[in-house]
C-alpha cells in the first residue's frame, strides 16, 4: 500500500474524532486511499499545536479541516 495521503490527528475519548474517523475511512475505502491516525496526546508538540481543535485532517501534508470532516471537500482534495 502507498504512503497515506491523509493524516487524522485525534485524541482518545473525542466524539468529533470518532465521527471524523468514520468519514475518512469511508472516503478512503471508496477512493482506494489510505490514512494514518495520530494521537496528539502522545506528543507534547502536537498537543500544544492542536489542543482542543481536534480532529484535524491533513491531505498531502497540508491542513485540510478541523473539528468536522466534510466528505465532499475531502473527496475534492484527493481528486
């Protein structure tokens, strides 16, 4: 499998993160893409950077969305 184009930054117990993961998984499955999920609580720098703004999605290394993931916008970014 190729390098994931999407990075999903999350924290445990975050309901918005759970919702975002479902959207990202569905879009990736439809488009044959992959994603990686990073727990910001495991890294002080990420915790400082994103704080309560999770979930945060990056596509191809650039910030795409935070708090909610819109499947239409995500598909467009990957297209």
